């Protein structure tokens, strides 16, 4: 069992191709998605591999203690959950684009943060006592979103002056629900989102992101500079500005784990490359440590 859990926030600076392999459908090379929701994700092995490579390039002498041996005979100190989507960027006529989420994603994020604080023995201070599930994140307690409170065609968004918001070709009216003002304030400010934050129903969210996938047609050029017949292929990307999070999991198999974790966090990379297509500038992401017991996302 893991002895410690920490959340890491991932923000895509450029489009990210964490691929799932070739398929026979419309998209030759799709990105990884959850099988039960079709929502984009990044496998924990991809997150671990990207960080391992970053530490290898730094000639980190403790790389095998942290990530395990190359031959698989030795487990490492740290592991990672799949990187789960939290905000998806959708173009808007009001503010260039908006960060869009849904109750399913936000409630899952809160549940994962609750797991972190419970793991640290902080549930008495961080959970609400008035029968609402919540967590103290340096502000007041945050309530989960009732999925039934947001109906089709309506949304909760941070700009109180707007009664209507147009995302892509869809129009949503603002369902002002002040019960979630505190949650919106935390998500908007602590994640330093400089655009509208929009919460749609789960159904509207799935439909909107399915119609706003980033799909690029690429070609292979031979040594003679000519594209051969049949060398066109389509590749899918997670859009730039997407925000995900993963859980850093620490086990108890190494005696000197406290010093190792302290060093790991002090050397934690702020920018790294994740997924494929590194030679064409894809997969550049920013990463930050999110400490739910100390006010949210850390800048350092």
C-alpha cells in the first residue's frame, strides 16, 4: 500500500499526443481515452516515463531508487496514476476560449484530494461537518456539484455579467447557482485561469469535446522529398491549454524514502515533454505540485 499521495497538475503548453496505437477508424493514431467515458487521459506509464527521462537527462544518480530499474527487477519508490482531465479548452466568441468542465470531472478531482488529506490524517480538519462532502483547500469547505443541478443547455460560469455564453456553435444560458461560488473561485483563482470557467452538464460536456477534437493530417516524405502514395495519416492531439492532474504515489519499500522524496520535490521539473512527436514540438507541458492542505497549487 502507498504511504503518501500528492497531486500534480499538468497543463499542456503545446498539443499533446499520448497515443493509444494505430486503429482502423477515421483517426489513424488516436490519443488515450477512458474506455467508459471516452474522455481523454494520459496513462500513468506515460507520465512516469516522461519524468524518468527528465531525471535521466539530469544524470540523477538516484533514478533507479525513484523509478525502478530498466530490467524490471527492482521497483521504484514512486508511481503515478493516470492523468485525468479537469479542464478542456473550447473556443468562445466572448473571450477567445473558455475552460470547460463538468460535475463528473470536478467531483472526481475533489474525491481524489479527499483521499490525499485522509492519507495524511487530516480528515477531521478538512471535511465538512454539515453532511456535505467537501475539503478544505486553504479557503472554506467546498461542496461537490450535484449533477442534476445543471440541465441541458444551461451552464454555470465565472463571468456573472454574462447571461449567455457561446462555445463553438452552441449557446448556453447562465444558471446562476451561488451554492458553488466558492468552488468556482477556488478553481478559477488557484489554477490561475485567465479565461471563463464553464461547468456544463456531463452530457453537454461529452458532446462538446467530441466535436472539438484536434485532428491533424500528416504525411511522410521520403529521402527524395516526395510523399509516397498512402503515406498520409491522421493524428489526434490533446489541445494546448488542457489541464489534467495525476497522483504521485509513494510506497514504503525503500528505507531512505524521506530524503529521496525531499530531493525529488526540490528538483521537480516545471516543464517537460510528454507523449510522442517531440521532434515537432508536441507534448510540452507545465507541471506543478498541488497541496490541498496548503492553499492549492504551488507556483514553485
